C-alpha cells in the first residue's frame, strides 16, 4: 500500500490488504499497489472539470494501473486453470491410449459363466444400430448441404407431395439421383417408420410416468413418516439392557456368516460378530465357509479357533461341494441337529460388521409379536467416498433403505430381504419352505414366500450395520447383473404361488404389479429403450418426437427425489442421472436374461471386497473386549509365533456341544499370510486390470452420432442430453469411473 503522512508526522496505510494466491509458489513477485485516495471516491455528479489537469491525469493513470493489475491476476488464474485442465486431459488421453493398446475387453473375461453366443447377441444388436446411425448421419449431412433442411412445420406429407407433383407437372425439371433417393427416404420415414416408433415412444413415456408417480408416492410416504415420527416400537420391558445373563429377554440366537474365498474381510466379520453383547450360553456363531482355496480355508479355520480360545461359542463349517451357492450353504447349515434349540437366526455377509448392541436393538421386536418373521437393519458404508462409483452407489442405496424399505415396512409390513444384517424367526423360515437354490436371489425368494404365508416384516432405519461397496466397475456390474436377473427368475417361478395364495387381493396386486413388474421389469426396460434406443432413433426419424420434458425435466425431478436421502451428494446429481441411464444397459440385459432364462441368468460371482473397514472398527471392538479375553488373545498369538501348540486340546463345537481334538497342530499363520501375498501379487499381474466394455462403448458412439444429427434440426435440449449421455457411456466403457489399476 502507498504510505501517507498525517499532520503530526505518523505514517498510516489506507485501503484493503490484498492476498494473492499463486499457482506456482516458486515463481512469484511482490507488487505494491497504491491505496485509494479521496479522489477515487468522487461522486458521479461532482464537477470533475473543476479539477486541475494534473490531478485529473493522476487519477486516470491510477485507475488504469489498478485495472491492469486486476486483469493480470485474473489472466494468471485463468492460465493456471487451463494448465490444470490440459494436464488432466493429457493424463486421461494417456490412460485411454494404454487401455486401448492393452486390448482387454469384457469379451475376454474368463470369470464370467455366461454363454458366449448369448453374450454376443445383445452386443450385435447394438452394433447394428450404431452402423445404421453412422450411415444415416452421412446421408443426412449430405442432404443438409444440398438444401434438404426442414423445420418442424415443414415436415408434412403435403409438402413432400407438392415436391413430387412439381416434378410430375414439369417433366423437363432435372432432379438428381440423390434428391430422388432422399425424397423417397423421407416418405418412407413419414409413412412407415415414424408411426410405429412414435407408438413405442408413447408407450415408454406412459411407463416412465407411471414409474415416476410410484417414486413420488414413496417420497411422500417417507415425508409423512418423518413428519409424524413414525417408527416401529418394541414392547416395553422387552429388554433390560442392564440385566445380567439370568434376566431380560434373551432367546436362543444362531448367527451365520456365509463366505467364499473372502480372505480380505473374514477377520473383521468374525471379530465383530464374536463381540456381540449377548449371553454366551444363548448364542452360537456358525462360520459357513464355501472357499475352494486351501490357504483361505486354513486361515478362516484358525481365526475361528482363536476366538474359541477366547471363550466365543463359534463353529467352523466347510462344504466341499458349493452346490446352490449361498442358498445351498445356508440350507446345509440349517440342517444341523442343534438348530432346533434356537429360536432366531441372524445372517451377516463376510464384509458386514455389526455393532456390539445389534442383537439388543433388533431381537426385542419379536417379543409378544408372534406374527413378526423378519427384522431388517439398514446398511451403512465405510467406503462411500472412495471414488465416484461408490458415491453414486451410495445415492441409490440410501434411497432404497430410507424411502423404499422404510415406507413399505411401515405401511405394508413387507419388503425384500437384503440377504444380510437381518434377524429371522426360524419358525417363519421353516413354514415358508426354507432356503431354496432355484434362483440367484435367495433372499428375495424367502421374503416373498414368507409374505405369502402371512408373516410380517419390520425395517429399522436407525439400526445400521457397516459394510463395503464395490469399488471397481467390473465388480459392481456383475453384482447388478445378479440383482436384476434374479428377480425375473423368481417372478417366473413364484407367479402361480402368488395367484393361488390366500393373501388379500390388494397384496397380490402389490406383489405382481408394483414389486415385480413396475420396479423390477418396467424400470430397466423403459430406461434403456427410451433413452438409449428411441431417443437416438428420433434424431434420424424426426417425424417421431420426444417432448423436452421427457428428456430433461422429469428425469431431473426424479434424480432430485432420489438424492434427497443423501443431501451431501447433491453436487453429484447430474453424474447420478447420467450414470443411472448408463447402467440401464446392464440392467436391461440382466432383466431379459432372467425373464427368458438365458445362460447368464444363473451366473453367480462373489463381489470382490477390499477389506478397508477392518482396521479401525476392529480396534474399537478390541478395546471393548473384557480383559481376560485380551490376555487369552495375547497368549494365543504367542503360541502361534513359537510354532507350537502349548495345549494338547483344541475345542470345537459339534451339534452345539464342546468336543476335544487332541494333537492338532497349529500352522504358522505368518507363512500362510506371506504365501497369500505372493499369490495376490501374481494374480494382480494376471487378472486385476481395467477392461474396455464393448456394449457401453458402442452405445457411446451411437449417442454421440445422434447428438451430431440433432444439430441439423437445432434441437438444443436433445443435443445436450445426447452429448453428455454419450460422454458418460464413453467413460464407463473405458472403465474410467471406478477403481483404476496401475
């Protein structure tokens, strides 16, 4: 600042200090700007002409100098932004180049059990649409430059007929071959192609509006629940939290942890379940291992033995044959003779970590409620902020729990069981037929059958159980394929049972039309058909139109409603809208596979876990363990390190009773872990990599081609939607949205 001196000789500073943030801290310079004087604050109506010429020139130079520096600072900031954008684009281009050069696509994925012929059929149809769109785009561009440009009002049959009549009335008129072909093409569009396309578009719009109304009703129901503070209430005195093992409501509870080759997360789930606050004599934990890797089997078995030494009532079960996948695993465990002594069963997947008071907050709802068959807790996610993919998944699942399951649980006493973090009454399972292996959604299967037998469900929105979200697009894609093909399989096999059941007519209607048809079949159908097929086709057949409110306003409103349960995700509302339409290709393919029982309908791939939630939560659980358990753990660790078994007996549970095995040696777990690390390194070099997804990539080029065609018709909203949706498909097709493997 420019110094000034008062009449008593002290130096003062005028003006406001300016802090300049430079992009490159190693290249900076300090500039002294003069502070404003009284002349800078002259009112507009002041007589500037009365100032002396020297003073006017001084004020003019001072303002010009300040404006110059402000412009220089803004230019420097803009240059820094452009540099950052250019660097990001260069890095992105480098990643894309390496990915394309690698040539790894989803067609080379050997982990998929899908029939290659069935897998390629859908991709072939998309490629046909793509090539047709490219040919038509070239045709339309050539017609545009030859003057064949029609506004919306000119696309009428009368106009085209007048062109033909003019040519017929004047035989000497020369009409080029191109003009003749294009005029015939326009007539074919108007008379034969546009009517059926418009009919299909109108049908999809009706389905879209019905589904939007359903979504709106659910949101209004959720608003009503929050305004009235409605929630399930357990019977008073159902649980005395301060009582000992001899008092309070402590029924016999069986806890099951099904897992398969999940060595990244087995410790955290077993540790969290073993720390549940429940009388030891009234709790049994089953670790149901379907792993086919001998090292993983040994590690899980040793983890179980460690907790047995610490006093946990836990048993390890391993199946040699993985028939029936998870349903077969649970069914086999329920056939144990000691299960008849237990009243309730709780299921936790391998990546779930219940809080110690989980059973105390869920089991009391069964007391004096003999018609309650299931109490379901909400999921929470430890890695929801890991990348863009996990953030978008969190938006979907937050709406699923906060709105769909909570509203259906309160008003209908029915919702789909989530497969984990729920407590079942064993009597309800048995009366409903138990676990069946007929579909890949055994959780939804048992829920529907229990509902048909009159059992009621309770959803607890305030009881959470931590778990993981898939961090790679490959894992998420396979999970969504199973989640959307399974319901269609189930709908086929249980529709006769629904019709013949003794439940009320409106409950049958809710199951058939809302639960299955609208939310499991119609939603993926119209999402893919309307926005990925019909909308691009209307660009090449402009006589069939989609209103702007269908393309932008209604989808934006639905996205806004979906994102309400997770308000921190509002900055991702546009990526969420685009990503949901992008995932429609996977969901549509899965829905068709399940409905028509194609090869991929019975594909079951265990979702890969990273084990990110194991450290902090298990540390907090360890602090809550009793002192004698921590001492036992330390002694067990010391025994393992010495490579010997200091005790001759290792206790196992068989049929709920302790059984001693003598002379069982304890393997060196450190060597096993080192061997696992080596195997993981080799596997990562061979298998873990990003892929190119051909269907998504083909749809990206289809949408981008249609966006170019929309420019010829000056359709603004349609152009921007197709452009950004095509870019979204392109990013997903190049696997740039989830975990990036170096």
